[in-house]
């Protein structure tokens, strides 16, 4: 069913309210503009009879001020009674600071998560439903126990649902099986595969999307499912690297990687797409790209949902200058410094329209199954690309 027909067939669950925390204001503004524009164009009497359906903005003002000691609180400037609330937070936004005894202190993921809980507490059970949109799932890299370790991600999910959160929406969770921690609540790990394909086709004009000219690569065994999915959608072969580690040592809490070993068919002369959930320091990504170029791959494109770049951009600049990496695609689901946006090797994947579509659909209590399954949209996009550039 077309999007607007599906939405006007159901009454909204409650008055729509969006609360983008200060870590997520830019994304919140973009999402709000899409929602205002879409709803302004709808003329169905049934949905228009709902109070507050058409508004100039669906953003509700929330603040998380700090005391001089660094302690904080959450406050709401607008009423949330009866609202279907969507609270947006970017726990990976390292650009924000607060004053601690007069000294600027950079906000960590822990601080962002604490502010999220404060805003939920400020709502105080008055909202009709609360959904949390947390693109980078807090503590998602600590999703399983190895030895005497905490299970932070599972505890976080349980804590939020115990506070009254009904749905948690994240993107490309490091391991979506962590949803087992909250089996009676809503949990969606949304894929960005369609947007990667869309922006790669928009950014590169001479791609040949067939098994003779292109290949999909998983940088490790943990990302196999992601790579298999994309390869099947595009009709391409797939290869995989596995990390050979030295299990006699522990460096920075993990066994160091000795080498990246490749499993797959010949990549010589082919464009390759390395797909993963995140770039952290980037060492593994550059190592994998270097191995592919050593095997005479034509061009290397890296597509990851979250570009953390924890060690800066110098290594990526050098890899681009040496021809090891041609383009890197990451989304705007987390904070992006201006320096990154200006890089010649960078393609920014805008997820705001997709996020707005998910919010609009959920507010109407409609199924989002077709939104989470982009097979038809990807195939249509590839077909349009081939017709435009090759007439077929």
C-alpha cells in the first residue's frame, strides 16, 4: 500500500511529539521538517480530525541543565500528556561539554545515557507511549560476557523498559540478539543497506553492478550476515576476511590481530564494497583495504553505518592518497565533525528521511515491515542507475 494511503487508513496512536536531546538536535530538526511537510499535504478528514495532527513543529522542548557540581536534571518546557513520544539521543556525540567545578568536561556516552533517563523521568508517566530512538546502541559492543565482565547493553535495555519505554529503535546493532534481554518490549535494529546503495550510486558514475565487475567483502566473520544480504540483493559474489589473533597476549582488553586472512574468489580488476557496522580506529578497515589492493582489486569502497574515527582522519587521508581506499560512506546517525564532511574521500549518507518515515508510520500504528525490507527499492534504484548510465 502506498505510504499516504497506509497512513490515512489508521488513526494516530497519540499526539506526535519528538524530543531530540541536545546530542541529536541537527537530526531532530531534519526529521521534524519532513514530518511537517508530509502531514501538511494530507487532506484526509479522518486523520485531520485528530487534535494537533498538523503543526508547525512536532518538537517538544526538553533541557538537561547541570549544577555547578556537574550533577544534572531533566526538564520539559511543553506538556507531554497524551503524546506518542519519540526521544532521540546520540550517545556517540563527543562534541558537547558541560562545566564541572568550572572546568569544561566532555560528555561521554555515559553522560548522554544519563540525560536520556532524566528526560524519561521528567515525562513522569504522563505520555501515552514512549519510544527511544538511539541510532548507536549504548554499550552495544559489550553485548556478551567473556570471563568476569558486565553485561552493560542488556542491563541498559532492561533499565529503559522498566522506566516505561515501550519501543527501542536502533540502527545496525552490533549484535541484534541483545534484544533477548527485553523479549516483551519492542526492539528494532534497522538496516541502512538501501541508503548505502543509493548514495554509492549517486556518488560514483561508472559502476558495473554484476558479478564480473563487483564484489562484496565482509571485514570479519561477525559481519558475514550483512555482506551476504547485500551480495544477494545485488547478485554479486562475496568474500570474507577473518582475523588471526594472538591468544597468548591481551592488549587494550583484547587479543591483538596478527593478520587478516582472505576467503573468497579472485578480486583482481573488480570494484569491491567493504560493508560493516562501524569504523572505530579504522586500522582493521585500512588493513583489509590494503589486502584487497594487494590482490589487485580495482577500487575499494567502504560502507559503514557509524563513522567513529576515534584516532582521527590522518590514516584515511594517507590511504586515499595512496589509492588504497576510493570512497568511504558513513551515515549522519551520529555526530559528524565539519572536517569529515570536507574530505574528498567521504560520502555522507543522510538517514533523516528514513527516520522520519519510521516515526510517521509508528505514530499511525502501522506496520513497518516493508520499511525494514528494502529489496524492491534497491532493485529499482539499480535498474534506474543502469538505464541512466548504460541504457539497459
